């Protein structure tokens, strides 16, 4: 699969979002630190703005107040004119849209790095929203190489029926960062450090790009989401089985037809009934119980990006 969307002009404005979900604390702590002392994230010729996306949820220590902020950046929500009685996150989305957008316009921020934690065993993960973005494919390739030998995976959500309107989608180049496993409302030094390193490498890439460094054509292995799998449920909607021990913590590992997926309370194993090998992601993610998602099925895809270098401003 070949990428088509590139960038030839320097990137001038970058935002780093923490607290899109208020109980994912690595991004919250880092952004608050950089708001007090931005030296670590500043780069010559680049405006970098650390930003707490959902301050009320951060203060409460919850994922959100009324609804998921990371799902409401669509025209239906952003276009609502009457703010009375709207969910807090919809009002906040409109504020973010004005500050960092408008979405799809030349005035939108060049890049938003949106920092998240996951309870799933996903390690360092970059989320790509378009398979046709040369610049981000090059950036992710750079970050993966810079982090090596620490693994870094790329989760591609470019699927017609499974895309959602993320907070970061306001930017021309939206970058999702997921690091885990980390429980909600908890901080871990190793996870914090990995997230910090991802941000540093992303900013280093942007600086190199702005300085005119050429990035030769590259290929990038990604995991493209194909389907979300729910837990088995009773007639009343209650969960009837849990993630099987052989699947637990096996994010990014091959799941073959017939492999155990769920385990009922009476000891019955429910196997994977697919007809080909897939790669599960967000396995047993705590935040997705309310969304009816036990894990996401992905397939491996290789993307290619053209060589890139910025032009003089």
C-alpha cells in the first residue's frame, strides 16, 4: 500500500495533548510538567504548546465527565450552535476546535501529539489515522528506529466502518500515542519514560524535517484494524465469559483459527472462529468494557512513503 499525502513545507505549530482521558496519567503529568518548564520540548523555529485537553476529567480523575472527548470531533457535534445542556466534552471539543483548528483548514495546527495510556499489554504504540500520509509514515519510521531495540508498533485505524472522530483529528497530521500496560489512575516510571522518549523523537523528526533533511523512501509495517470483538454476553447483556489466559497480554501476537479466546465461568473455552490469522490489539482494555470491545482484530499491512524533505520557508 503506497502513501500519497505528503508535506513539503516546514511544520511550525505542534500541540502536545495530555488528559484527553483524565485517568490516563502519563500524558497528564508530562504535559503539566512541560507547561511549567517547556525547555525539553522546545525546538528552534517550532512553536510547541503543551495542553490539557479535558481539565475537568483530569481534576476528577475520571476518563470523562459526560461523554468520551475522543469521539466527538465530528461535524454533528462541532456544529451544534446551542451550548446549553450540551455534554461538557462537546463544549470542550468546540473550544479545542477553535484553538487548534478549524479542522481541515490551512489555519489548523500542523501536528497534535495526543498522549494516552492503555491497560492492555501494548507497549509503545503509535496510532495512524490515514494510510496515505507520507509525513507521518516517515515520522513513525523515524520514531521506531530511534526507539530500537525497544519495540514500537503502529496501529492503523483507517477503516471505513471503524474510524472515529478523535481529539487530535483537528490537526493536519494527527498522532496518537498509546503506552501500556498501565492501570487507570496510576503512574509507572517505565511507561512515563517510554512516552517521553516517543515525544522527544517525534519533535526531533520535525526539527530535522524543518531543517531540510531528506528522508528517503521507506516502508512501515502497521496493524490495520478490521473488526472489534465483543465479549460473549447473556440475554440481559451481562458478560458471560472473560478473556482466556492464553490470550491475555498477547497483544500484537498471532491469533490463529481455533486458538482460545474466551473462558466461561464453568470452564468452557471459546475458540477463535476466524478463517485466517489475525493480530489482537487492546486486549481486555478496561476503558472498552463500556464500548463492548474485548479486543480489536488487526491484519499486518506494509505502507510505503515517498522520500521527503521540506522546502525553505
